[in-house]
């Protein structure tokens, strides 16, 4: 790898170990084996490098949850797709099942969200990837192709993104009472069934 790639990998490691606010340019240089001048040369600024490193980390995190991703390595693809609620539960089993391995990414996402209002450059850097991430979630978690069915992918991505943020917060705050994949599936069933008859 060259300095550009070394810096990006070093920044990713620093973000996971120290978080966004506590990572310094010197930390990145130490983690990457490069020099301070190379940050400006390749990325313009430390913040631009950290923003890109965060985007790459979240992309890698999302790739784990596709049916053929790391979380389901070795699993044979079923010939007949499972019913939608079974697919939903299986997807959330993959997400929640990797919680301990990916906790640092979940924490980092919460930290970055808390910085949005005070960091316009960070907000600007994340708008495009966030929208693309919705399509990735729809495709990876629901099997909806954003190119052939863009509107279904858009609304499914919005729904998954909203649900994911809520699940993430609950698991970070209190893993003992956080929802399981079955809880989420049962909750979705209740929502789909509606209020039922009034008492």
C-alpha cells in the first residue's frame, strides 16, 4: 500500500479505538507509519480523512449483513426465498449477532451523529453516502434492487435505517433488555395487524 491507503487504514483504526473527537493527526500518523505532511497532501485535512474513514467503516459494517456477507459465511443460498417475515428475522439475527464484534462501529456512529449540528463539513460529507447507504440496506437486508425498483428501495431503506438507529441505541444503552431479532419480527407483526377492535 502507498501512503494514501496507509493513512486511510490508520484513520479507520484510530476511529474505532479512540473515536472521532479524540483522534489527532499524530495518532493517524503513528497508526499508519506515514508523516504529518502526507495527510494534507493526500486528503487536504485531518477532518476530510476522518470523514472518509468513517464512511468506509460504515460501508464495511453494512456489507456484513448481506446474505452472502461475512456474517453468514459458508451458508448455502436457499433455492426458494424464505417468507418475508422469516427474511426479516434472519437479517436481524445477523445484525444483532455481530453486535459484540461491531460495537465500536455502533459507538462511533452515535458519536458522529452527535457532531452533525456543530460540524457543517461533516454533515455535507455524509449526505450522499447516507442516501446511498439506504439503497445498500434495502438491497443487502431486503433483497430489493435499487436500480429496478428505486421507490421500493428508497422507502425500505428509510424504514431499515430508522429501525437500525433505534436498535443500535437500545443495544448500546442496555443489552440485557435490547430487542432480539424475534422481538423485532413479533413487533412488526403487531404493527401490520393494526390496533384491533377497541375495548
